[in-house]
C-alpha cells in the first residue's frame, strides 16, 4: 500500500491545491515507507536565471523540469523590454485577486493610470484580504500574474511606465 500511496493523481492534486491555498512553495509528506516532495516554480523574476523544478514523485525518482528551454529564452528577451519600468511587488505571500469580488471590475487594467495610493489588487493571506497600493505613479503596462494565482513575497505583480 505504501508504494501506491502517491501514485494516485488525485492525492498529488490535493497536495498541489493545499500548497496553492496556503501560499506554500514546498511541501514534503512522509507516510509509512513512502514520501513525496513538491516544489512550486521560482518567482517570475528568477525564471530567466534557472528553470523551475517540480518534484512530484516517490523517493528516488528524478525531478521533472517544468519550464521548457523556449520559455526560458522568451523570459530572457522579456527582461530587455522591461528596462526602465517600475515593478509593483507583492508585500506578502498569498492569493492575488484583481477585484474585490468576482462581479466587480478589476482595480486596474493595462493602460490604467495610477498614483501612489491607488489600490491595484487584493492579496488574500490566511483569510484576510489586503489591499495593495501602487506606491508609485505611472501607467500600468503589464500584468505579471493572473487572477486567483498564488504569489510570493516580493514577486512583481505589475509593471508601470513612469
């Protein structure tokens, strides 16, 4: 039974959901003689430096590369296009939301003008919804995360053109 414990896709999906729901970047579970260790992708700003590794296999299995070489070269080219832009970074780990609720309009979109006190999104951490302010003036030129996506501390969320 122990060897079959983590070969069930539902079990692995449940662990991935648990990681996303709680903003975890790594989780390891050991039961009887079986174990599993999962790691989430590196933050986007580190993507050009190294491919993200995802390990979702029983002990002694090789890790699976989650990012293709083409994706890494595309990310490297994007860094050049982003020179001179101001990132709005996440001040915490949590879940990123573009609006107060699913029926509301997003706080900002690409092309929106923002000031330092403009609310740009909400990050939910431990069932607390935190408004995130731009902290800079400019125009939103790029959204780097999607609604409902888990974000890391200091992860860029938006790019502003001053």
